[in-house]
C-alpha cells in the first residue's frame, strides 16, 4: 500500500492538485505516528507534509453532522473521522479521496487509486 500511496501522491503533485485534510485526520495521524514511529515522524509530518495541504478545522456543525451520519449509517467499522471526511467533501464539492478505505466508494466518492490505475 505504501508504494501505491507514493505513486498516488506523485500523480497528484504532477497534476498540481490541491490537497485537503481535516483537523480530525491530523489528530488521528499524529497519534498513530507517535505510537508506531515516534516524534521525529510527527515533526516531519508537520514541517514537510502539512505545508502542502489545506486543513479544514472542524467546527460544532460539522461534528454534529458527522455524528448523525455515523449513527444513521449504523456500520460498526465506519469511523467518525470517515463520516467527517464525507461531510466536508460534500460541503466543498470534493469527489476524489486520497485513501484506500472502501467506505469512500460506498458513499459515492472516487479514490485517487481508481484514477491512476485506470
């Protein structure tokens, strides 16, 4: 998966795509990096990668909509962070996700991998 992610990132870079993420993804990613790799990885994320990405800072309305969506969909393996991503993508008319999660396609979004491999 790592090599596919690298290829997808290269593709998006060549296309000069604007990349977005949410503050929820930042929290989730920071915790994962800290637990698995360490503080140097967090430093690299914040100094080398985040300057290339626009960040949506989550407000109360997006949080409430995300919780509602999570409960309505009723899927044990669907995360609040995914639901928030769907809410943001719909609100800002973003239809392609840089990820590998089946929930994006199940919710009507395309994955970058489907563009680069097709």
